[in-house]
């Protein structure tokens, strides 16, 4: 059964790839009413049906890219953390196993003769709790590693929001390489080009005097601090993306730096040093209200930034 399913999947993939190659060769040609009512179907007519399907696949694959580099970092660092602490985990598992064995012997010696069912239940309960703890321990890496997983969640949520924008007017590119770093999202559309950074945090973000970002711990109101590193990084990313587009397309344009904040943000929308900060729930509303920028050649910008295929 599994072999038959695998063969069927291979056949389906081959057919889809053939159709997509056919669509590429055919080009995007709008059919006339006469050709749609004709008995014979030409290659141009087929491309009309295939191209929307290809656009859907491209958009779906682009959404899947969101957070991929952060996830890779998380898995790499978690794997290294597990490797370095493998002896510690093995020792802890041995100690817990010895503790359960001693408890089991005592329960069976003193309780089992009078209450055998209770003794078995107590021993099984402790064994299950210890096994659960041993299994969950490797999935609890230090906070420095866990932040990569949180970053991936933020990028995925932003990508799902951006996917609601109408296709044809907006182009969304997720996880675009930038040397050893990346651009979380690049949005190209009527409002121009935007370099978007996604941030997921349990801290509360406030903006003071329009120029200071202040972070406050959720469970410790007395602990707050100001830090502009996030805004500076967004400005650097926007500037480097601007240079990259101008170098590849020859177009002179402005790239707006944007931070999408997934966390408590009472202001909802703010601007700090030419960087827009928007809560994720208000992202689509904010984009819809942006004035048009009159981008010269949107297709050329998208093609210059569009990544190649990446294996998952």
C-alpha cells in the first residue's frame, strides 16, 4: 500500500511539473471568446487555466518559506545543546530510573499485600510522570535558543496576514537571503516597497515622544528599559534592500522599514525614526490606508528579489 501511494505521488508530481513547464512555454495570453467556445483547445487556452494554479502554488511555497531560517537556527542550536548535555541527560535519566525502582520495591513490599491495585496504580503513576519529564526535558532548551522558535512563529503569523492581500496588486516575498542574515518579508505593491521585520515577544512595547521604544516585562511592571537596536536594525535592512534593488534594476526608489510586533502594543501603530511599527492585528488595515507611491516597474523589483527553490 505504501509503495503504491509513493508511486502515485511521483506520477502526480511529474504531471504537475509538466503542466507548469507547458505554461511557461505558452506565456500569458488572454483567450478570445471564440477560442473559448471552440471545440479544439490550444496551448494558449490551457495556459489560462494553468497559470492561476501556478500562481497559487508559488504563493503557497512563499508562505512556507516564512520563518525557515529561524527554524533552522533553532534546530541547529538545539541539536548542539543536546549533544553537549547528553551525559547530563543520561545521568538524570539513570537517577530517576533508580528512584522509581526503589519506590516500586517499597510500595510492593509494604502496600501490595494489602492493597495490590493501589500499589500498582501508585507505581505506574510515578513511572509515567518520570517518563514524561525525561521526554519533555530535551524540548526545553535555554531561552537564548527558544527565541529562534519564537521568531519563526512571528514570521509565520505575519506571512499569514500578508497572504490576505489581493494577489496581482501586492507581491509578498518571505525569508529573502541577505548574506548571513535575511529579510523577514519584502512587500511590493501600490504603497511601494517595504522591508518588514517580524517580532514576537511577551514584553509590552510603548513609544515615548515618538522617538523612544520602551519595553516592559509583562509580569514585572517595575522593570522597563529603552532600546533602539530594533529600530536601527530595521533602518539598516531597509537601506541595504534599497541598494540591492537599485543595483539590480536601475530604479531609484524608497524602501520603507516596518516592524510588525506580535505582543502587547497599546499604541497599535507608531513611527520611530522613519520606521513604522505596527501591531500584527492591524497590519492589513494599515497597509490599506497607505497612500500610493507609483512604483515604476513592480514586476522588475519582484523578479530581482524572487528567491530560487529551497529544499525543505
